[in-house]
């Protein structure tokens, strides 16, 4: 999948979720704002209540989306056969899409009213959804190859480019300019602070100063603006790589802890969902069948 095709793919998935949200809200906002006693007398009650034609249908669809989203992604990760069918990151994106659209439909299936055992499943679903957002943030902070597999520290260092050496070789930099470039790009160990927020702010400010310093050095050597832009892009790439390396251990540990929280909530949600579906069918609520 090309970069343009991937952007279109992601845009379509986002558009589907957004349009679904708008349509369901627009169609039922009057009904959902009523209390339980008033809903019985509303003309949309037979359609939008949890056992209604629309309410029950979107509940079935939402449940299927979540089951398919979880099962397909787990199968892609565990079974070698599925490794031939697309990149892991694309499967993850589709997993996120289904597990966002599914809970959205379930929310409207409940008509914003839920209690008892179903409430446990609902709030477990909310916890899974919110932890999924956090997990996605942590996931993208860990460098990965095109397949989506995590890179080792040695593999990450393999992406490093000696920008200062390249510039000195191609543009005949003097020794002083070369040293300034080298010092600007490398990690600043002296910036370490036990408070991660303070450390992040200090690092961000120092990186900004480093880029400005490199720009000044290049301009003092009278390099063309187009070449300066290219070199600064390489410098920024190296700085970002330094940040990734610095955060690697932290993000890897956070990702392990995240699984401990995410998976149990998903398990509880699925178990109670199965119980809920079984009880619903037992009492004769079979939708249009």
C-alpha cells in the first residue's frame, strides 16, 4: 500500500466512524434526551429502545465488530499463515477502527441507559477503549520496521546518519563548524533530570537551540537555502532518533504494563457480552429472525 493509498484508507475509516456518530445522534437525539418514563410514549421507542428494530440491530452489529476486530488482530499476530495477508500495522489500524465503531454502536444500543451485569460489561468496554487509546500512543513511540515488528536498539542505531561528516565532506566545513554540528546532534547527558516532565521540557528546548545553532553554522558557511533545508531535515531526524532511543526502555516497560490492564478488561467485557447475548436469545429477543 502506497503512502497516498494508506492516507485514503485511514481517511475512509475515520469518515465511517464520524458519519455513523452523526447519523445515529441526529436520528435519535430527541429520544435519548427523554427519561425512561417519557420514552414509552415517544414514536421512536419501538425502533430505538435496546430491543427495538434499530436499537437491537446496532447492538448486534457493534458486538460483531468488536469480536471480529479482536479475533482478526490476534490471529494476525499469532498465526504465520496470516502474516502473508498485509502488514501488521494495517491490521492494527483495522482493529482500532472496528473496536471504535463497535463500542460506539453499543453505546447507542443501550440508548444511554444501562445497569446490572450489563453495566459491568459496558464500563469494561469503556476501559478497553480508553486503554486502547493510551496503548496506541505508547505503541507509536516504540520504533518498528515496515512490518510493524519492534526494533532492537542496534537496529535503531543502524538508521543513524553521520550528518556532520556528510556536510563536512560535501561542503568543506572547517573544524570549528564540524565540531558544532557534532555536538548539536548528539544526546546531552547533562540534561538528565529525575522529573520526567522537567527532563522533557529541557530536552525540547535544547533540541530547538541545537537546530538553530546548526542553521546559523550552515548560513555562516554560505550554503544555499535549499541545501540548508535538506541538512536541517537530517539533523531533525537524528534528534528524533535520539529521543526515541532515550524513551525506548520506558515505553517498552509501559507497553508491558499496559497489556496487564488492557487484556483483563477485554476478557471481562467479552464474557459478560456472551452471557448477555445468551440471556437475550433465551428470552426470545431474536431481532428480525
